[in-house]
C-alpha cells in the first residue's frame, strides 16, 4: 500500500529493503526489532524521487536545504543503542529532517516528539508522515537545542545533528535512567555518544566515529530562507 505513494519507482521492492537489512546484519546490527522496522519502513519515500533508486545504498543522501538523511547503518546503530534497555516510551528527537528516523521510532511503538529548524523540511515531514498514516508523532518547527521542556520528561533524547561540546546537556528533560544519544562535535571530528542519566550524574559510552550535519541555532522559515 505504501508503495502506491510513488507508483513510478518501480524498481524498489520489499526485496530491495530485505537486501539492505541483510547487509546491516552483516555489518553487525543484531537487534531484530531494529532490523524489522528497517525492513518495513519504505526509506525511498523520504528522499527526492530522483534519488529514490539509491535510497537503500549504504550512503547518506541529500534531502535539500544543505541537509542529509543519514546512511542506513548509522540509523540502525542509533536505534540499537536507544533500545538496549527496552523500547523507550517517549523520545525527543532534535532534527526531524526527512522524518525517516521519526517514522522508524514510531514503528517501534515509541511516542515521538521531534523538532526541526527548517520550515520546509518540517512541513514535508509532516505531510509525508501524515500520508503514511504514522501516528503518535508530534512535530514542531523550532530550534531544538533547548529541547522541548513543555513535553518533558522523556525516556530518551536523540540528536540527529552534531552537537557542539559547549551546548548545555538536556538532562533536566530526561527521566532518571533516561538516555541521551548524540553525535558530539569535538572540533576534530565527531563521535557518537550515549549517556545514561541517573538523576544526578551522566555516564557516557563512545559508539565510534560519525559524520552529521551541524546543529545550528535559530529557525529557517519560508520568509527568511535564502537560496534553498
Ligand atoms: N533524522 C533525520 C536526519 C536529518 S539531518 C532524517 O532521518 O532524515 C539533521 C537535521 O537536523 C536537519 O534537518 C537540520 O535542519 C536539523 N537541525 C539542525 N540544527 C537543529 C536545531 N537546532 N533544532 C532542530 N533541528 C535542527
């Protein structure tokens, strides 16, 4: 049924997604829940039609406005890290982008609160997720670097843009035992880090190198955007 949303992308079949999942398994992704949703959510709908045939390749792809949809492996790795202690109930996502990561979280049964600073991407994600019938997702246009205090507490917070080390962490919006997952910009490269918050202190794990677009301040609206 979802395939019918873009009927002209004839080459893209569930088999293409199954191949992507087999590759992810070979790359060390072992969580069946993660592999299951990546097999069911049609990633090609989240990129422009001209790129749809490349949507399942192991690459990140442009989604316009200088932003990218992360490559499948890093998305899977992030989901796996978030799910280690069970599926979180409420997750704050900073950086909706195409809405792909949002859709995967929703497919896992998570209630997702997602913020995007670029109005055009926010609207496109809202439209697509609506058409796909994705529920239990609240999308907001704005600068997510301060989180979404009105909706706290969250079981997990995930940034899909690289966070400068100087950004004050959003622990006050996490429940005790919650997790903060983010690419940290160290000046020389980025590392994907997972912090567990015990209510007083955070304990971090390093999940390796990564490359994300930077977290930026402010909001880009249709009125103030230049040359997108
Ligand atoms: N998870 C997305 C990845 C998008 S890339 C996907 O699956 O497609 C990261 C996104 O973070 C971009 O869309 C960028 O505009 C957004 N972003 C960057 N800084 C932000 C901020 N301060 N607040 C909210 N969104 C931000």
